[in-house]
C-alpha cells in the first residue's frame, strides 16, 4: 500500500505491506531508532510517538493508519543546535538512567504539556501511567515534567 506521512516535519511516501507497524517503518526504513521496541504488546510505552499530536504506541499502530497524518518522534524534538526544554529538564532532574524508556516518556510529556501547560503532580502521574521505567521511582520523572512545564510557560 502506498502511504504519505509527514514525519518530523518532512513529507514522506512509502510502499508498505498492510501489516507494517509504524515503529518498524520508522526504525527499519528511516533509521529513526529513538523510539524503542520494548514489550511489543502496548504495555510499556517505550515506543510512544505523537500522531497528530496525540501519544500513540508505535508497536500497536499500523503504518497504513498514518496515511495523510503527522508523526513526531524523539528525533524531531530538538532544533538541531540544542535540546528541547523537555529534554533539558529530564537531564537536569536526573530523570534519565538507562535511557531505554526516556524517549517514550519525553513524547508523552510533550503531549501532556501541550494539553495542560501547568499540570499537578497527580495529573502528571495519571498521564504518564502508560509509560514504564524499571530504573527509577518516578520522582525524578515527575520533577522533570514540572520543570519542563515551567521552562515552556
């Protein structure tokens, strides 16, 4: 099937089998490997991307469902010369340990802060509940989201 997708601001066309996952298209055809393949069943959030601004799981989203839509990955966040304020906040708050889950958390954080620029701790924890980190107790991640909210206001 032929699909046209805008990925990180660039319009792209692909011929894909109907069962191609968005995550595989990004990782295998475009070498956009920031989004991770974790559980493969939609439980961990490591593959979280933004589709038309909404967080989706790349391991559960078919590429053909992205035809005519906009995808944003972790690679599309920075401006090339610097980090996005969310990325800066995650580093400053020590919310990055092994880093495997970090791209998914950051993309989910971006969606949250676009929806709610000044979230409470409870709202942050609720919004991030689909992202799993095995290294932290989430305290630093929540602090990073709060810091990023302040930077983006």
